[in-house]
C-alpha cells in the first residue's frame, strides 16, 4: 500500500466542507423536484406514469450505483471515486436542465441517481481524512446535512418557481456541484484503499437490467393492463434476470451484494422494513404534489401551488432533521427493535390521520 502524508489542518477542514456542500446541493436538488413535479410534467409534456420516472429512474440508478460505488471506494482511491460521482451527477443535472422531452429528463435523472451513494462515500472519506476525535462529529454532520436539506428543498422550491422557470431547480444545484468538483479536485487529499480487489461489474449489469425490466413492466401496466403480453413478458423477464443475478452473486467470491446476509433473520427483517418504508416515503413525494396542485374540478385536487406543496411536505424534513441525531439515544433506551417499531407505527398513524374521510380532505 502506498504511504500518503497526513493532510494538514486546512485540508482536513476543507475536505469536510466540500463533501458536506456537495451532499447538501445534491439532496436539496432531489427534494426540490417533489413540489415541482406538476410544473416539470407540463414543461416536458409527460403523462403521470412517465413523470414518475423522475424518481423511479433516480432510485433505479441509486440501487445499482450505491453498492458499486461502495465497492469502488473499498478498492480504489476515494478521492478519485468522489470526483467521478460528482462528474456523473453534474452531467445528469445538466441534461435534466436542458431537457425538452421526458426521455432526456429521465436520462438525466438516472445519472443523478449515482449521487445517492454520496452519503456512504462521504462517511468513508471522513473516516480517512479526519482526526479520530472528529470522525463521529463529522458523520453526525453528514446525517444532519442529508436531513436538513430535505426541509430546505421543500421550502425553497415554491419561491423559485414563482419567479423562475422550473429548469432553474437544476441550474442552481448544477452551479454548486461544479464548484464542489473544482474545490474537491484542489483540496481533498488522496485516500488510497487498504487493499485491492475486483469489481463485480457482471452483478451490477444484471441487477440494473433486471430492475429496469420490472419497473418498465409496472409502469406500462397502467395503459396496457396487467394481463397484457407486453407487461407479463417484461415482468417475467425481469424476475428471470434477477434470478440469474442472485445465482451469480452466490457463486462470486467478492459479490456486489452479499445475498448470504439475507439468511440472517435480523438482516432480512431490516431490509423488508426499509423497502416498505422507502416505498411509502417516495410514493408520498410523487403523489402529494399531484393531489395538492391538481384543480378542485377533478374531485380530489386541492388547487394549490408548488409553495403550498412544499409546506405540506416540509414536516417530513423538519422531523427527520430533529430525530436523526437522537436515533442513537433512542436505541440505547428502547433497543433497535423498539426504534423500528415506534418509527413504523408513527408512519402508519400519520398516513391514517391524513387520509380523506367521508369525502373531506385530510
């Protein structure tokens, strides 16, 4: 392993600032899109299932790129990986900013999905560059940044759309990401890996292909119907490809995703709960803007604006910002299962209380 000199105090502080700024810009960008979905849908002439790919494409890319980037950070210089991620996200943001149709917008969103790996990558860079006494505080700053940017993005999207076209929701973060790339290039020190290894690109391709087939099949079902040959073929093909992916991963010494861990009951339960919670959370980010901003003549729309949508959603970001630093304390008091139980019950109760009753609005 190559010996790298320890970074100076200024480089340490600058590294923490640049990874935090990049994460804040990226998280704010993706959060701002939720209140702006109807405006973006109108700008590119997309249908409701098509505009849902603003989030679907991003999450699909994130599902594949997060373990891939994590593996790259294990066996390659984390500085190089960070610059690569910022470059891909910046390109995706640029494509979305200039998009005039839903295909180009979706392509941009898919590239932006690589940015979902920034949290884990930032934690690794902090571990390698910060003094031991500041690692915990740095990780807390990363978590707090990710949560607070949700609240900020939901609030500022409305005022921006009041005075500027929706493309500025991409141009502003793009400028910040370009600046973050330049600063990262200048100040982030090398973070060489402790060991070398291979990258499971075969697994990444199979995972991406299988998930894409499933999601395309689901999105086509609204028009073609669940029993149509096209939808059934896509779903069957997607399941088959994911089956091949599972077989490959179980036979690989250094898999992209260690599926053997799912044999542990605690890991399987955690993954299942995370899937359900993630599904519900992003369904809210897609459905609420449409329900709030559709005209009352539809029978269920509220006729609101992007600003009012942001205000409806901002409690998610505020509560997340407040609760995230306390999760460790809650775990020590009521245990891991207790935290999971309280969190999921709170989400179910919130959804139940906000559901319309007897033709009224929740």
